[in-house]
């Protein structure tokens, strides 16, 4: 397998910088970088705080996937560890459900276990009829 390069996009660069700061024990710098990224994403202070954990989780999850796709499993594992240490289980479950929803809608199908996990997440969180209809349209394959 040929090792691919991580994409040179803003989120990946920021995630790498935050990871490097955390690895160096510079929590202050990591927080400043996170604040900068949040300032780019949010329209105001209230929204920034509401997005803080979701943005951190999304950024770390994306960085983990990018590192894994590039064949850099050590970096992928580090991003995964930081994700599980800095984000709540609820946010991580919602992030995974969102990724499954996106994948299922794009591909038109999901493996049975993933489809069941997505459906369970919708059930546990009182999802509305529109989301349920979208998921019902995703083929569940064995």
C-alpha cells in the first residue's frame, strides 16, 4: 500500500498544530489554537461556546480519518486518544452517527451493524420523522 500524504487543508493543519501543542504539554497553546478555529466557525461568543466540544470532536475525528487514510496509524491513534479524552461520550456518539448518516446517504447503503447503530442513536435521542425517513431510505446490507 502506498502511503498517501495528508491533505493540506486548514482543519488538518490546525488539528496537527493542536496535537503538537498537546504532545508538548502546551495546553495553553492548544486552547488558543482551538479558540482561533472556533472564532472562524462561530458568529458570536454564545455560539462559539456551544460549538466548542462539537468542533473539537469533528476536527479530531477528521484528522484521525485523514491520518489513517494516509497510512499514518500512529498519528491516527493519537488523534483518537485525544478525542476520547477531551470529548464527552454523547458528542462522540453523535459525531459517529453523523458520519454514518453521511456515508449511508452518499452510498445509499450501510452495513447492518452500522445501520443498527445509527437507528439506535436516533431512537435514544428522539429524532424526528424527517431524519427517520432519511435513514429508512438507506439500504441495510448484511
